[in-house]
C-alpha cells in the first residue's frame, strides 16, 4: 500500500550507482588476478537494482553495465569503440542477459510486493469487519477503524463524520489530536460505479457553509482532502475523510479499495443500527398501546360496576323511597364496600406506577410476622364470607420488612384468593423457614380451582388475567399480583406462585429474616 514519492528517485539512483560501483571494483580485482571476462559480475548489480527499482531500473542498470564494461575494460579502454567481434558478442550477451534477468527479478519482486499488499489489505479489512461484527455500538468502534485506515492508507489524518436525515455531518472519530478538521469545500470525492469499472477520485468544490467544521489544517496548500461517502442502498449516513501530503499523490488502487470497502461496511452497520432502533421504537410503541388498551379495558370495567352499585344504593336513600332502617343500612354498607373497592383499585394503580418508575423506597424494620399479618387478616375478614380461614403464624420468626408494603401485598394476595374461589373454599395463611433459613416464607393458598400450570409464570405480569377464572361479575384488572410482586421485591423479598397442597393456587412471599432479635419493654410490648 506504499507508493514511490518524490523522495524515492534519489534513493533508487544511489542504490543503482552503489551496486554498479561495487561490481566495477570487483571486476577490476578479478581481472587483475587473471580472471578473463568477469563482466557477469555486473548481473549482481542488475539484480540488486531490480529488487529496489523494478523493471525500468533493471533495464537502466543493464545498459549502464554494458557501457561501463565497454568503457573501462575492453581495449581500447576509456573509449566506447570495440574492435574485437568476440567482445561485441560478450557485451551483447551481457546486455541481453542483464535485461532478461532484471525483468524476471523485477516481475518476481512485483508479485511479492503485490502479495504482501493484498495480505495487508485483507488483514486490514478483517480488522474492520471484526470491529463491526463484535461492536456494542457502531460509533464506539469507529475510532479504532479510523486508526486502521490511517495506518494502511498513508493518510496524515482520518476522521469519520455521521449525519442523520440530511443534518450536517458530526465528527464521531478522529485520529488527530488537535481540534476536529473542517469539512473542506475543495476536496477529492471517490466516484463509485455499479459495474466493475474501478472507482476514481474527482476533485469537487462544496461551498455549503453549513458543512464547515471547527478545525484547521486540512485545506492547506500542501495537503489534499479526500472523501468517501458512507452509504447503504439509497441512504447516505456520512463520510470517511482523509488528509494527506500532496507529494504522495492520490490514494492508489489498494488504498482506494480499502477506503471504499470500509465505507460500505460502516454504512451497513449504521443502517442495521438504525433499523434496530426503529424496530425497538415501534415495538415499544406497540407495547405501550397494548398496555394502555388493557388498562383502559380493565379499569373501565372495574369502575363501571362499583359506580353502578353506588348509584343504585344512593338512589334508595332518597327520603321519598321510605326504606326501612335495615334496608337503609344495607344500602349504606353497599356504598361503603364499593368505595373501599375503588380505593383499593386506585391504590393499586398508584403502586404499579411507582413500581414501574422505580420510585418505591422501603422503610424496613424488625416486626413479628404474626402481628403484621394478623392486622391485615382482621381488616379483610368480613370479605371472606363463609370461606374457612386457617392461620399458622404463631411460630414464625421476626422479619425485616416495610410494614406498609407487606400489608398491601398480603391484602392483594388474599383478595385474589377471595375473588377467584367459590364460597366455602378453604384458605390458609402459614409461614415457615425454607432452605438455608435466610428467608421466611409466608404462603397464602386456597383450595379453589387454581390456574393452569403453564400460566403460573405469567400471573405476576401486569394486566395479565388467566382466561376463564373469574367467578363473579368482576374479572379483575390484572394488576393486583403485579403489585404484590413489586412490593415484595422492594422490601427485599421475592414472590412466586405454585400449585397449592390444598388443590388451588399458592402465593409464596419470601421475606428477609430479621438478624437482630426484638427487644421487649417490661410490659411485654415490642
């Protein structure tokens, strides 16, 4: 990927002159020692020059060898005249063999150099491909790719700019250390064709001031700027920019191929990133719409039923209805029950929004589980109806929890059992130490119909309702158990579901066991 510049010719001349001079000295010594016709030594100078300068250098060295041997060693010396036909034959053979050998060496040298160039190009493209294939994000690997391109294309500087939807390019990778270079008005653009014709560089002028950047240093007279557009399909995503000394000339074919291939790969990567981002945004919007629809459907149904009950009960309390005291009390109880239900619904919605926002902050302390859960049970006991309730919490160790969160979680779990079991169904609340004894497992289970095994992993999802499980007019909003899961996690525990030993559904709430014993006052209170 390296080309000859204006400093190369003196070096080649020095190599050729030095090798010819050494060969001349060697011939003088050999012929001085009696070796006849040592002209073949000049072939070594031709080979050495061919290795460095290629075919034309080898031809020039062969001609120079012909003239030097004629001038210095053939009688009359210091004269290009040759009288002996044998010497003419030797000189012609020297010239011919020198040209042939030089050309063969130059061809082999060119093939070797081309193989090495191809190898370096392949390695560079592999490095670019690997960076893009293993990327977490495309902009994160562009600085590494820019450095690879700078090293392999003899550019003084490489920078990569990306744009979005016709916005000005923004530099996201730069191998320079000074401020970002300006996007120059006068520069070379790589013109690529869809057929097999090689790409070519065209000098263009882009006067658009909105594309001017913030740096200097690339539009100086001694340096040229080169641009390769980053495209995928019909969309343009940015450009690869390079700056190089004018003495190096335009990038050669190998350098051009590398820049073009890198731009294509970056374009495909950026296109994939944007398609993935658009897909994620569409999926988020779809899920958001689905959640909104589920919320509206659930809440509207659960609001309509209690509101209708409240309205009907309130209508019976008008003075002109002349209800008995017992009927009035029943209507008032119905209103109170439905208002409490609405309050629970609003509380669950607020808790769910706090869980989603990560705004729950548990205020944990050590409590006796029997006391905390006992208060919740007494508050909910009227709703049990004729369902027998068994409580086995007397031997449960203290727990380190937030009492408000635990009350809300147990309330939702118990109300879920009441809602989805028929009258007379047994319900049990118990606690024990599972496994290594680090957590205390509080279980709320019932002997109801339960849920299918394949849905156990989903019952804690928000708005998820097991099909065909509602026993009354209210099918539930699908947020009660989601709130249970979030509240228990916030207090340092974990909620799971399984098939109950009673035959129905069991909700296990694993709560942190207290590591500090409760201290009791003299009157026995904690």
